């Protein structure tokens, strides 16, 4: 009787330890890198300045001509101006592509 109770308690502890290990692995391989990436993107968006060449998340290439706290005005091909949110700016800058053409 005592052996059955001890083995049942051991199984519960082992499964609890396994769930803890699975959570730790998920945190270090999935959640933590995503948090780091998000911080890096936010820093990139706060450091934007006038005349930077950017690409929006939708793929629009342009040059920043005006900045505000939450949005930017970009000039696109043909001199058209678009106002977009800072969060819509991709971290992958399009400056290299625009200079090669």
C-alpha cells in the first residue's frame, strides 16, 4: 500500500517537472527572442530622422520628410506624400535597394 502511494506521488512530481521544463524551453526559444526583437524594432522607430529611406510593412519605399510622435510623412516615387504610422515602418531599410537603381 505504501509503495503504491509513493509511486503515484513520484509520477505527479515528474510530470510537474516536465511541464516546467517545457515552459522554460518555450520561454528561451520562442518568447524571449520575440521580446528582444520587439525592443529592437521600437528603438529603430524612435531613432528615425528626416531624409531616412524606409520601407513600410506593406512594401512602400519612401523617404521621410516629416516626423511626429506617432506618424511620419514619406515622399514616394513621383513626389507623392503619404502619412503612415510609425508602427507601419519595417525595420528592413530600403536605402540599399534605392541607391543601386
